[in-house]
């Protein structure tokens, strides 16, 4: 059974600080996606990484896929209150399903 | 920008009743999914659907669940006899094709199902 462990589960920091969220597995994934979910809404796709070692940037967010395609990280620089939300990683398997992490609840305090 | 839509946004039902959750995937997408998320828990895969048939289903997707694509645009999830533990957010998602790099799935806003 493929599992994705996300850490930390909860993070509360001050505006302007940097943070990193991790997504780890013992399994290899064909791709890894990061989503953001607001309460009562569906997950919104932020980025997809498919190549080992790939780095993608989305404004202040930097996503990295591990060389072995077993792990990924999301780094936010100079966090803002608007970054507050639940961040989910999901790994794509060979059957086109997504295996989900439990999420990181991020709170950025003004 | 095209998006996945779901109706209703909130469904309240009595235990034992049947419910049908509806989804309209993005029009040129070929793979369709249902997921559920119990409050405070992780998103769980229920079923995937391709070429008018189920391609994969999870242990959660037992005989009380069924899916259908009745008219080429709607994609429905039916729960025949609801239980209290079926209370959750149900998300529909769609994907263009299997050739899409990264298997990007796009999610609808969800239907909150409350079973009383």
C-alpha cells in the first residue's frame, strides 16, 4: 500500500517568515501534486511535478520533487496571511489514482 | 476557465435513504473520479471511471455505491441506503487523458452530505 506522510500537520508562524512543508513516502510516484484546500471547498491544484529533482516556482512558493520521486517539499518565502490554508500533497500512481497526504494546516499570523 | 461543477452543494438525508450526487466534469476530460473527505480527515479515493466503466475502486466503494455517466456530460454517484458514517464531503474530479503529464486532476467544489 502506498502512503504519503506529510509534515508538519500544523504550522502557525508570523507574517514574513519562511516555512517548508514535507511530503515523504517509501514508494515511487509517477508524479506529485500539491493542492490547497479552503474549508468547505474542493482542493485547488497548485503545481504538478513529474521529473526527479524537478523544481517549480509559483511566486513565493517553491516546489521540489525528490531525485528518487519518493518525496517532495513546498517552501514558502516571506509568508503572508493570504497563504493560510490546508496544503495537501498527492502522489500519482500507475492506475491514474491520487494517493493523498493528510495535509498541513498552515496559519500565517499578521 | 473550464471547471468541474457539483450539485447540490449540501444534501441532508435520513439514514437509509438513497442520494444521488451530481457532477459535470470539464468537457474534454476523459477520466472521472469520486473522492470523499470526512470532516478533519484526509481525502479518500472512492472510484475512477473511464470509457463508460469503472476502472478502479477502493474498499470504501462497496455495493451501496454506484456511478453512472447517463448522458455524456453528467457523472453521478449514487448511495443506495445511506448510513450515518457516509456523512462527508464528496468531491468529483476529472482528468484530460492518461497521457497528461502528472495525471493532473481538477476538483469540483464538493457536496456536503449529512446523514441524520
